[in-house]
């Protein structure tokens, strides 16, 4: 009886395996066909990007919601983002960064009025182009907008300084549309320590910062640990009751010693928390070798100009700078290196813990070859398909992983 039972079990397993259709191996397809599939997936799936610095770019350009300015977010050759390029690339939900420079921490309102002005700008863009853009405060709202062919403009505030010393401001910013807050930026603030600062003011979260994290959990705002120090990161994980995001960070494995990126140990802790790291596209974030050569060349040029008693702004310096740059062109990472970072997250933490956080309009001209603006997401999807990622994997990277964190944050807050 046992022999017969084992035989029947084995036969059943064999027949089931034989009848189950095999998943296609996209990596074996010709590049031309694979690029068409990548473009199709980019438009079939929602693509959310954790960090696009359009509002501050427009602020610097003195953007006003007057008739002559209404075309700026729709079609422009400036910057990395506009409606037409986003549509071409399949971008559906770029988190608009409400960026508060650290210098505003010294102002009486700690940047709250700047935050409000940038939020007003994003709202104004959606109002000015209701057929193209729409606000979104939840994944469900993004999905509704996606079905209507609109690009959603969810918002995240980069630097929690505008919270001031009043926890009520967390509810205030939620009501204004903010759905994540990066706890600090380039300097320690009243909430926590920054990865860029050396003061270690609080050795992690401040006592007030601990209250901020709990209140963000209560209100329903995602906690963003990009820019924070390692000690802050671990303090957050001890306190938060929901998963966190790193809205625009990459991996320290490829940039040894640079605290702004995440270490392998941090990835393991992020996995335990259930969080997501959204990979930053800036070349400095992606490849320390590229950054090293560019920094060396920058120092050489500075020395050359200093020898001649010139500064960058001097008219006589222009031909010297041009010749130097011809002989020493700026180096960039490429789309393959972005895929390397995704590979590393998957290796350490798993496919459920990685997303996209380009930092478009925030990292200047350091964007990698193949990902120079929002029209080029299909290039990354193509590279991932070549590496054996399935469409289901790509859907997780494009939006499902972030949706899980966002929805769990809203659910925990009773939203």
C-alpha cells in the first residue's frame, strides 16, 4: 500500500508540473522585443517615485500660477520632470518633495511658511491642469486617477523642521496633503540627527523626535528615514508601530563609508520592520568610484584656476574650464548600476522591500546614463527583465511594495 501511495503521489506531482504553464524567461528574448515589453509594463503598472524635487525647482524659478506659467509642468526642456515626459516614461505617482533647506531651521517658523507655499504650488498645478494632474492622499486615490489617465501628485515633506515644537503640526500637514515626512535633511534638527552632520546632537532621535514618530504613526504619515543618521534609523525602528520608507536612498555596499546610504545591516533591520528602500538615481549615490574621479577632477580644476588667480565666474576662466572639461569629461553611473542596487536589496532583504526614489530635479546633472529624466523608466524595467525579474517582481518594485507600507500606515491610523 505504501509503495502504491508513493507512486500515485509522485505521478500526481509529475502531471501537475507538466500541466502547469511555465513562466516565460524574458531574459532570453531579443533586446528589441524586450524593450517593447518593458515599455508596455511601464504603462500597464502604476509607477510611483518616492522623491521628485519639482516644487523647489519651480520655486527657484519664481514659478507663479499665472497664464504664462501654466505650461511649465506640462512641457519644458528644463529639469527632469514634466507631464509629457512623465507620460512617455509611465510615471503615475511622483511624490512631490516639499523640500525645506536646513537653513530654514534657523527661521522663527522653522520653514513652515515655505512648506505651505510649496504645498500651495502643487495644489495649484493640479487645479490649473485638472485633465492632467490630480492630488492623491492614498493608494486608492492614485488608482482612481490612474484609471482616468491622470498623473497623481502625492506629497512628502523633506525635513521635519516645519513641525516646529508643536505636535499638532503633524495633523496640520496631514490635512494639507503630506503623506510622508523625511525627519531631517542635511543638519541635525529638533527631531533627530542627520547623516550629513557630525554634531550627533541627540545621538539619534531627540525626546521630542520620539513623540514625533509616534504621532506620525497615529495620524497616518509615513516615517521617512532617508537623510537620518544610523543611530536615528535604529531609534525609529524601536519606536514605530508601522513599516517605514527610505524615500530616496541607495546602498552603502557600492559607496563604502558614506552614511547617507543604507548598510546591509540596515537592510536586514528594514526587512524585519517591513519597510521599503526606494533607490536614489544620483550617480554619487550609486557608485563611489565615479564620485571619486569627479571630485578629483573638480579639485584639479579649482587648483588650475587658483594658479591663474581666477574664479569660476570670471569671463577669462570660461575657455580654461571648457578645455579642462573636454579633456576630463564628467563621469556618470548608468542604469545597470541602479539595477545592481535593486539586486543587492533583493539579495539582502527580499523583493518586497525595494522601490524607486529617483531624486529627479534634486541631484542636478549627476543622473545616470539611461535614466536622465522621467521619460526613461522603461530603460530600468528593460534591464530588470534582462536579469530575470518577472512582471510580478517589477510590479512590486514599481508600486506594490510602497502601497503596502502606505496602506498599512493609513490602516493603523484608522484612515
